[in-house]
């Protein structure tokens, strides 16, 4: 019973951490009116999956959800990797792997043909970083990667403490 409660707390923590990351992204996009690039949109997927993992852990009966929590590790590592890829694009170490991050190709001879070939929604280039905190040289993508690394560290510290507590009970 106690093990199930401990695992559910971590599932709740992971779901809230993913919700916080998506909430900040929503706030930046809709309140601050800062348009995301395609890499920014891809970077949101690990957080959605993390919310799902947390909810599955909470819903599963007993301690059955505990092993599900380990799925958070590759998801968080993917989030860190996507943030590193995005940071490399922002710092112009390499080009973006997504075609939507590049300038649109407009074709046509007349103005009407050129306007018709333009994308419906303007896109933000992936190499234009978004700085949220004035004076802090960390873009939003780098802060997202650091946040994912911090959540991963909390997860491993929590797993270590749970393992120590379980050992103490039986000695």
C-alpha cells in the first residue's frame, strides 16, 4: 500500500512537471504573443508523453504503476536531446533538421502566383532564439533542456531514496 502511494506521488510530480512545461509554452505563445518555431513545437511532445506516463502511473492499481515510471527516463533524455539540437541551431553550429525552419520558397511569375505559394501561417526561423529573462543569456529552448535535466535528476534522487528506504525496512 505504501509503495503504491510513493509511486503515485512521483506520477503526480511527473504529470505536474509536464503540465508546467506546457503551461509556460502556452503562456509565452498566447500571452506574450511570441510565435514558436517548428523545433519548439517538436520539443513539446516529450512533455505531453510525460503527462501521460504520470497519469498512467496514478491510474494503475497498487504498485503496478511503479515500473511505468521508468518510461520517463528516455522521454526526459529525448527532451534534453531536442533542446541540445535546438540550441545548436540557435547558436548556428548546424542547420535545422526540419524543413519548416528554413525560409519559405516562394515561386511564381506574377504577384498573385507568389502570394498563392506563400505558407498560410508565417513561421519563425529556428535559429532566432527567444530570451524570456532580460540579461540572462539562456534561450527558452536551453531553459527547457535544463528543466528536463532537473526533472530527471529529481527522478533519480527519488528512486535512490525509495530503494534505500525499502532496504532499511527489511534489515
